[in-house]
C-alpha cells in the first residue's frame, strides 16, 4: 500500500525513523559534508536535533516548509535551512501529518485509549476534540475535505 506524498520538490525527503535527503554530486562537492551520507544511493542523513524522539511521518507544502511528527508529541519543522523543534501540545504519539498550507496543518495520533488531533494555524498548535480511537494518519484534498484513519485497540471484540 502506498501513501500519497504531501509534496514533490527538487530533493525528495523520506522518513523512516530517521530522515534522509537526496543530494546531487555537485552539492556534495561544493561544501564539506554536514550530515552522515549513504553514497550508494546518494542519500544524506538529516538528524533534526535537538530532540530524541522517533519521527514517524512527514508532510510539507514546499522544500522550505516541512513538518515531521513522532513519539511523545514530537513536532519538528524545516524552513529550508534548519530543523526547529516546536513546542509540544501533547505527550501522545503522533503518527500522521498533513496540511493545506503552512498555516493550516493537522497532526494525528494518540494513545491506546484515545485519539489526538492537533491543528497548526501558522503560529501555535492546538488540540481538537476527537474520539476514543487511535488515529494512524490524516490526509485531505482541501481545507474542508480532510480524513483521519484509525484503529480501535481492544483485548476483546464483540460482533452482533
């Protein structure tokens, strides 16, 4: 199953616990290396420090406006030159992020007993009302057409 990409830019970014970025040979020769690199695939490791949380999802509106979310409510933002750790709103795990623009971004996740939906207005993140379902991901087509998917975590399931 493939997930829709939030954006396509000159350098495609992928997140799987760690963050990697593609680099061209000209870029890597122009200045001393700043990040650990994987030369076989021309990927460079970007470690958005200072933070020690596992990052699990990424979305961006452009190459200079990227959000990544993860464990313990971690949210980091890339402005094109550096990663900045944003003020946490929740201690719950965040597993998905998607936005309409840099001032209209949603992050979802939760705990085994409740879901979390956060909204970013370009200045602050705020928690929205949600249900008792852990939310895995969020995606939409417009500001008024947004979907979140989740799962019920239960030790017993009763069917009628």
